[in-house]
């Protein structure tokens, strides 16, 4: 099976490379930003036609949520327009597209886990651009599976909440963390395994459409930070930290508004994956172990 991965240098992309390389009889092509820049929409189709993949996984995105407020057009090109061009090329090559989207398509005011069918209402430019990407893919009428996920972190890639907390916890006695935003931390290792199963691990392919996948359980950023420091201390990682102080969103103003509640309901995807994903705390433990081995 020929699989094309776009965005292989990101934190999810790195985990995907590892998961896909472990699949027998799979030929993996990874295109980096240097080889296929998604701002060059005119080059997308020819790059895909040259590789003739059976499966395309798009893990590339403009992910700087706050910067996107000032770079709306750039975010919209990469997240909103390029996925539609990828989807049209996939359709014309008879390839299946697996595209990653986000909990930030929702407003965060539902108060119970969001279903795939719930109305979207992004609060920020990043969320708007990601929703536009979903819509462009659906409009292309490709054989596409859109996987919305949330609060992603992994040992690979440039940075994420876990790495930031570990850095701050090693430098300072006190860290202040937002306690009134609720979601589900999702480890790239579990997400990559799920995407790999969707791509090539099923006898009967999962029907095209939108699916939600996160680790199981629910946490605030504050809960997540506490767990990071507990697990890091148990592993003997260096910490100066003595206090984690819960704060409100209004005490930590950011250029982009974020949903207060963005837990995703994953009941639609679990039958295809043989059950729910591991609890987020288990994923965190595995990621921290991996990070320590890398140090
Ligand atoms: N991070 C989260 O919390 C989160 C939550 C929900 C959903 N998601 C979604 O999950 C997916 C993976 O996210 P991630 O956290 O792994 O992101 P990431 O670590 O920021 O990686 C983004 C990837 O996209 C590539 N990229 C950026 N601009 C590009 C361009 N113009 N052309 C080609 N490639 C480009 C990057 O390449 P370089 O290495 O060259 O920069 C990198 O490989 C994305 O669709 C994201 O929207 C993420």
C-alpha cells in the first residue's frame, strides 16, 4: 500500500511516521514543507499525482493559534484552502484522504461532549480556518475521513503544553495555569495508532465522514499540569516547582479566544478501533517515559 504523509515533521507527523513504518508491505512517502508547501496551492496536485498514493494523510497545518489572529490569510490558505485542493487531487487519483481537524471548530458552550453532528461555531481564526478546511474537503466529494482531535502533545515536534510545563517547572517555584477550560489531552502515540488503523488496519474500511478521536477522560489545563508534575516527579525529572496555582481564563488573556469546554464524544469511532482510547493520564505517563529516554 502506498501512503503519502503530508506534515511528517510535526508532533503528530513524527508519531505517524513511526506507526506507519511498523506496518508491513506499506510504502511511505513523507513530504516536508520544503518539498510541498501548502501555501503553493498550484503545486499540490502535481506533487500528489507524481506519488500516486492510495492513502493520503494530511497532518500538516498552521497551528499557531494566537498568531493566526494576525495571520488570518496565511492560516486560511494552509488550513482552509489547501485541504480542499488535496481532497480534489485525492479524489482524482482514487486515493483515500485522512485529514486531521480540531475541537476548536466548536464554541465550547455545550456543557456535554460534542458529537460529530453538532453545529460548529469557531471562536478564533485558527478554528475558522480549520472549519473551512473540513468544508472544502466535504465539498470536493472525495473519499475522506476527517478526524477531529484535541489538546495534542507528544515527545516529537517543536513544542506543546507538556514540554512548556516541564520547562517552567524546572525553572520556577510557581506556575499559574488556567483551570476553567476543559478538554481531553491526547497523546500523539495513541492518535497515530488510531489513524494508522483507520488508514490500513481494517478489513472493512471505515465509512467516509467526520469522526472524533481523543484519549478518554476529561481535564482542565490545571488538572493536566498537576498530572504532568506528579508523573514527572515520579520519574525523577528535575523540578524546582512547589505550587501550581489555578487561574481563570480572564487572568491569562491571549489574542485568540478559546472554547471553555471542548470535550469530544468519541462513540462513533470506537467500534472501528476495537474500543475506547486509553485514559489521557496513561498516555501522559508513556509520553513522559519516552521523553526521558530521549534526554
Ligand atoms: N496541537 C494540538 O493541540 C491540536 C489539537 C487539535 C487538532 N490538531 C491538529 O492536528 C494536526 C497535527 O498538529 P500538530 O500538533 O502535529 O502540529 P505541528 O506540530 O505544529 O505540526 C504541523 C506540521 O505542519 C507543517 N506545516 C506547517 N505549515 C506548512 C505549510 N505551509 N506547508 C506544508 N507543511 C506545513 C509543519 O511543517 P514544519 O515542521 O516545516 O513547520 C509540521 O510538519 C493539525 O491538523 C492540527 O490542526 C492539533
